[in-house]
C-alpha cells in the first residue's frame, strides 16, 4: 500500500514527466524542427510476446504525430492542453477528475475541444505511454465501478474516511465487496482461498454464491462485469501474484468472451503498455469451451455473421496463437453455435456447481 | 365445312384499344403507383410539346386528389389549346397524333400516351375523362366527357358543350383512376416531375399532392428551347426494307431526284455517285427497281461518305441550361457539361448531352444517381435495362476520381449524372418508353460524353486538392501553431517559442533568420537562409545598416544611401540548400543593452525578387 511520501514522490515524478514532454515540443520549435511525438502504433500487428514477463506488449512499430497535418496539429494542441490540466489542476492541487469529466472540461478549449470521450480517453492512454506512468498517477479515474469480490479473503482498504477492514464473506452483502478504482489502496490481510474464479455474468456469480460454491471449494469469486475494467484486471493480477493463487476464467462460450479472457491473461491491444501491471499470464480459461457444447450437449444459439468474423479475426490474433485456441476456435466455426454460461441451468440449478465445475477444475488439475 | 374454314370464322381483327386493354404493362400501367406516374407524365409531356410548338413558356399545374377509392389526376396547361372537333380523337383514340409521320424531335411520337391514360382510367374507375380546352381569349372554351370504344378504337362522346373557363387559353384534363400515391422514392410523381423540371428549365411546374402540399418547380430561364424542324431521313444506317418502301411509294419519276429529295444530306453529286456505285441509271424510275437493284443501292449507301444530318431537327438542352437545371434541383460544388455533335443510328439523327454535378449536399458513400432523359422526358423505370446505364457502368470511374467498388458498375461518390438523348426517333426497348435500347452508335456517343465530363471533374478535383492542401496548411499556421506555442509557454512558464522556422518548413518557404552576438565591442551578425521549398529560389538579400560593415562573408555589394548603407547578396538556393551570411559592425551603444536588444533595433532583412507569401523572417520588396 502506498504511503503519503510515496504519493508526493509519485506526483512530483508525474509532473516532471509531463513538463518534460512540453519541453521537448518547445525545443523542437526553437530548433526549427517540425514539432512531433512518436508513439508505438497500437494495432494487432504491433503487439509481441515479452518472454521476460510472459505478457503481450507493444512492438517496435511507431506512429508519429506531427503538426504537418491539421489532425496531427490539433492532437498535439490537445495534448498540450491536457498536460496543462494534469499539471496545474490535478497534480499541483492534489485533485482528480474522471475520464468523463476531462471530456467535459475540454468544452472550454475552443478548437482543442474533444469531439467524443473516446478521443480524450485515447489521448490519456497516449500520455501513459509517453511518460511510462499510469492514469492513476495523473489522478484520472474511470467512471465505471470496478468488479465485485466474494470469498474467503480479509483485506484493508484505505479510503478518504480512514482505513476499513473487512472480510469478503462475513462483512459484505450478497453482492460482495466492491473494489475501488485504485486497487493499490487495498492491502490483503489473510485468506483461506485455494483459487480465484473470474466470472463474466452476474447471473452465474450469484448462482455460485447461492449454491455456496465459494465455501465448498474455498474460491474467491470475482464478478468481471463484461469487458473487465483496469481495476478488475489489477485485482486479479494482485490476488494471483501476491497470494499465489491460481486464476481461472469462466465466461460465455462465444468469441467476445474469449477476448475477455485474453485481456485478463494476455493483455488488451489498446492497453498493452500496461500489460506488466494488469495481466495475469498464468490465468487459465475454464469455459464455456466450444468442446463443452458437444460434451455437455448444451442448448445453444446460432453464431451471427459478426460472431463468425470475430472468430476468424481471432485466428490471426497473435494472442490466440496457441494449439488449444486454434482447436477450440476451429471447432466452434464448424459448429456455428455458441452457448451462454446460463445454459447449464437447463440441466438443473445445481448442475454447474455439482457437476460441470468440479469436472472441469479436476481436469485442469486445480482440485 | 373444312376445319380451316371453321377456324377462319373465328379469325377477326383486334382493335389496338382492345390489345392494350389486355396488355397494359406495355404502356406503363402495370402497378398502382406506376399508373399515376405514367398518367401524369403523359399529360405533362403533351402539354410541354404543345407549348413548345406554339412558342409559349409552359406553366403546368398538376394536382392529385383522393376521390373516394380512386385518385383524380388533374393536369392543366397554358398551351395553344385544341380545337373542339379534335379533342375526342386526341384523347380517346389510340395511335392518333401529329408526330408519327415527321422526322423531328418531340416528346410524344406515336399518339398513344394520353389515350392510354384515358383507357386505363375508364378500365379501373369506369368514369369518363373530362377535358376543357380554349384556343383564344376571345373564343369560348369547349368541354367534353369522353370514353374510348375499345372494340372500334373510336371516341365515345358523352357530353360536348361550350363552357366558361377563366384561363385565356390552354387545356385541362381530369382523369379518375385506381392508383397509389407514393412520395419518398425517385419513382414517384414528385420525382418524375422534379426530373422533368431539370431538363425543361423553361417550364414552371406546380404540383399539389393529395394531402394538399404544394410544390413549385420554378423555371430557371425565360428563353424557350430551340425549335426542332422536321427533316428528311438520313441515308446512314437506313434498313433495306425501309429503302424499298420509300422507293415503292415515291412520286418522284427519276432515281436521281428521288435520292436528292427524299434524304437529307444528299446533294446532286452524292446522288450521282450512289447511282454509279449501284450501277443503276440515275434517270431510271424509282418504282421500277427490282429487289436486286435496291440491294445494290443499299450497299452503295453504306460505301459512300455523306455529311452528318442537319442539326435543326434536334433540340438539345444546351450546356448552359443543363447547368441551370442541375443547379436548380441540387446543391452542388461543381458542374461539368458537354454536348456531343449530332450522330446517326439507323438513319435517325441523334445527339447526346451529359451533365455531371459533384459535391455539395450529395451523399458521399452512396451510388451515383443517374438522371436519364430521352427527348427531354425523364426515364424513371427500368434503369438497369437502359443504354444510358450500361454506358455509365462500363466507364472505369476510378480513373476519374469516383469510387467503383467492384471495378465496374454504377460509380459511388458525391455525384449526380444527367444524360439526355435527343433524336427524331428514340429507340426505346418497349412502348412504355422506360429504357433506351443498346444501339452501338448511341452507346459509343454516351461513352464519349461521359468521359468528357469525367475528365473535367478530374481536373477540377486535382485543382481542389492543391487548394485544400494550401488551405490546410494555412489553418495549421494561422490557428493551431500559435496556440500550441502559447500553451507550451503557459505550461513551462517560459517565453513563447518562435514559430517562424517551423512555419517556413511547413509552408515550404524561404526562411531568413538573423543572430546577433556581441564580440569585442562589436556586433557579430549571422544570417541563415534556408530554402524549404521544392523549387530553386534566386533572389537578392539586403541588409540596410547605418554604417558600413566589416568582414563580410561571402562578399556583398555595398551601396551608400542617404542615411546609411545597403549591403546586398545575390543568392540562388536549390531545394533544401542553406546559406550563411556574416558580417561585423560597430556597436553604437556599448554602454548598455545586450546583443539581442541591439539586434532588435536593426531593420528586418529584405528579400527582393520573391513573392511575399513564400518568405518567412524577412521583408519582401
């Protein structure tokens, strides 16, 4: 957990790095060099496997933003505006804004105003890359809630109103413990867990709690709520790294869910610069696997054309270039079917906790 | 009785009216929405033709009303009117008309259109057609109620009487029929009148729709189109059967005279040459020629060169009015037009006109709209079957800056194409006059016309892209760079950086920058000149100094002026080349101030021989 000296040090470092970026542009003007910044290009073609940390990071391809084009010039103007906001409003005053608020703050920036939030989000990611810092270091928060956690874990959270200690089964309601956006404000105290299970849908998360799966198998359940937020990926990473617990990911059986798994286990293309911080390389995919559709005779939906395209695109995604995924994805393309987690309910409400999960976890060597 | 005799009893003539009663799709009355469109189109065509013949600027009023389960179509014009005894046959007899036997461009040709509408109306609603017409302000109007006797193809007059009508002259027709009124599509009454307004910019057309909504297609010109005159057939491409028919029914006694009088573009010399090629006596009687001789004459037609048919049988819209018509109905950035010279297919003169509108409010990603016209009549249906569409599809539009995703087909982009074919006889694929047949001569002319406007578009766009590049750079320099510099100075708490050098680089300018340093009580001055453009720049650079400078490198010419000295260098810099000029000068106020303030007091360097907008950092004379 961060101490207050740490915080001051971090804030000073962030200010220095942002000022450094501005100074670079300033000097380019002075030297008569057309001002520009270089960034790794953030595409599927430019991510590569780092064997050092077992995660996917950006490769060597770079894109240059220069003031030679109107678009480039506007982006640089926005970058400088943003740097000023982060230095003068956030870091010097110890305040913060959400991603959405930053988008609205730009309303006053005239031609430097963002057209949509995606644009300001992207620019903040750019600043993370250029400065090798995280948006939390600039006091920028996401809008959305982080995940919920339910399981045999005792932790301490540092809040604005003091430190709170709680047990994620005994001290929480049925929805579990809601993690804060800055996961590094949490300290793990003790646990009786033997695994972490990340679950895509709220329905399945609630089913497992209702059926007492967490108690029976000493599992920490993490509800990832669709595409996982950074804080969700960060807490999974910390549970894995600090408590040395195996992580399994339980999602729907469709191409979009495999991408959820990929972003937890391999990293996301958009935020590969944070892979070392957020990715859990040892996380394993539990299901629903395409082969489960056959083995458990699950009720299914037909794949749409978009689903098919997503599957084909995954075949060329370097993150999925493993024999396991190749086999499963090709099988699904043949089946032309997908299954939801809830499909197990067709065999009885206890089927998933009594039969499917014990069998799969056994196969995977986790229990 | 023999079987053949039995059968012979059942044989009987079919009236054209009966024929069309059973084959209404041939005339364009095959669906409920289409029936209304065709009916309005036929009536409006007649009105436009009549007004043009009479030299009147058309003012046409169209109203569609719901009348019980039927629609009432009213079309009213300010044309010359129709004399009372002709009204029944014009409206209620098929194949009755004034244009079939002449070679001249007109909208109507066969005398079917409006009578077909009357026939359709009586078939679906059972109601008679009401016509009122007036031929002069001081003559009474005449009112008729008509039906067609389909067995005989003759009009049946239910009422015929004098009437009062407030118009000075004109004709009004009311038809009641089954139909469906659609608006949104191009294939609608609205769409077809809009198209008609484009190619008839001299007409004002007013439409009142069933809900009472009124649209006026205002005229864009006050001048009538050039009148088309009747001509004789042209020899090029005439068919053998047609020639034999002409030979048989001529009243000319000599072949020589027959050739000269019957055909356009054949004079005495060509007639002589034709006869000698066909080895027939020029003095022979045309009616006496046998089949073999007619055949030889026919091949002689093909062998000799005759001049193009006279243009005055055709009435093209003209480039100016095509432009006015397109401008009137679309918001456009650019319009290219062309009128092709007169050409001939099967003895019929024709010409092709093409207009292309680009940009403005047109959709960027959708397929280009093709407006097809034949003798100023919009063609709405069967776009895929038409020679115009086929020609458009076969052009490689990618070469002309329009998209064509599959490499052929209708192009994609913010453009609209207008193609008008004018001819004494348009070869339609069917009697409903929806599509022009693929005659090779016509296809070739359309192709040439399309490519002509396409080339003009390409030139326009390449000019635009140079301009827009320049505009883009200006925007960067005028609006964005100064703000970046300002923000950087805010963030860093430093002076605003000098954006001059970067501006020169982006604009491809000549950059002049001067550095002044203090050295042993003297000022040491260095001038750096950089050519960022991609052209060789030759010019003179002047420094106006109060005193004469020392250690000038490279050497400069020094000319004493009244209040100082002009030092100048003749320079010539290749793209990307730099030159450094330096000199020393006595420092006047050695006691106070630093080098930069001394530099600031000096006059700006002056460049002579270049345009001001391509020089940064110096004054230009």
